């Protein structure tokens, strides 16, 4: 594969240069194309790695390639090569990681250059396949609830370290990429989705020293519909000292939520989006979209003597479920 890449670049150079030598002194506006590879990129014993450069300049040709080692004190030149194939053998005498840089110069007065780099590691630790555990939080989501995002957390471990973790979501066409995290802890926040059902996610970890070593973990979340509920309208006198339901007195309205078993639960699973109170048949007397969900209503005079008035409440949950209570009636003295 490496030889093939080199031959491709050489062929491109020959195609352009066929019939004429590389030009010197003629404007060259395109920098060289250069790649750097090492074989092996991981040494499990002290020894030699071979750096191989594929370089081509389609206008003026390649004058030379300079091999350097990147150090904290600056780049140290190791060798120069003026004839393809451009290679350099580097000997490791200790277990460490070394970073190499190659610079290719074109022949047009060497004004345009291109660089490529690679890291090579010698280690006594034999790289192992990453072991990945993926967890989604939360792993159960109620569709329509305020929770619209989930956090994917991948625990990835391998002798030699982890380079990156890629996250994927499964759809009808297969796994699609969500993003990549290069630093532990490996996490990604993504949409919880909006359809009832199951959603699978995958995390793929790539070894730091050997890109051919990967491991994966899979997790699945459940998206469910909000549980059904019923509502009960509640009201009572709001002003201390007022006695009985008399026109002009003030009522305080609120409500109660019951689950499918008739137990009071305080709120729908996804929370309350809106509450509306009605005097039958359909006269709206008040509504609230935020807590506290209660209103005050002054009993108006309606006719003479005793009159019957009925009230009900309509609850809309954050999931869009709408429930109305049965009407409750009271006798009001006008």
C-alpha cells in the first residue's frame, strides 16, 4: 500500500515532466505534495523504523527532502535526501515516543515547501484491543418531556492508550456518525429523539499506537409515551372570614393529578404545560402556564336566590396530553 502511494505520486510527476526537465527559475505557484509514513509505527523491541516519504511537485519537481526530529529545544535535522525514493532508517536505543518531520523543497529556487509529520513509539507494552463500555444517561426518556438530550459516556481502556472515541447512532440506514472525542472522559451530548421506541448508540475506540486496533461498545435507550393520567378540579374559599358560597366571595382554584390507578401523583410525568379552569359550560375563568398553578375567582351575581354553578379543569402536559376533569357543582347564594 505504501509502495502504491509512492508510485502514484511518481507517476504524476512523470506525466507532467514527460518530454521536459523540471524547470528552475520559472514561477511555481503550487507547493509540493508530501506524505510521511513509518514502518513500523510501533516497535515492541528496540530497533529500527524506516521513514518513507512520497513527494512530488508537478511544476518544478523536488529538489530535496529534509528529515528532522521534533524536540522541545527545536527541530534537529537528521538527514537530507535528493534522490527518490526518499527514505531514512532511524534507530531506537530506548523505549520512548519520537516525533519526526519531513520537509520537501521544490526545484524552483526552493521557494515553496511542504511538510508532513508522524510519531513513532518504542514500548515494552504490547498494544491491546480497546475494551469499551458505553452508557447513556438517561436511558429512559419520555417523549415530549423537558429532557430532550442524553449524554453518552464511553469508558475505553487499552494497554498503550486510546487515541479517540467515535460515537454513532443507529438509524434505518445503519450507524451514522455523531462526533468524536479525543480526550478522556470520552463523552458526547446528543438528541434524545422524538419517537416512541428504542434507539441504539455505538462508541468505537481507536488505539493510540495502532490505528488498526479498535474496540466498540453499544447501548440502547428506550423512548416511551407519557403515562395516562386523570385530573380533579379543586377549589375553596380564599379569604379568611368568608363563610359559604356567596356571590362576591372569592374562590381559590387548583387541581389534583391522579395516575391510572387513581393515586395522587401531583403532576403528569412530563410536567404541566398549561392549566385552564372553566365555569360550565365553556366559560374560561383563568389559566396558568407556570407554577404556582392556581387562580383566584370572585363569584359573580347570577340571577336571584340560589343558583348552581359547575367548574372543571383542563390540564395539558408537556408531552401534549390533554385531560379534563369531571365538573363539580356548588350552590351559590346571590
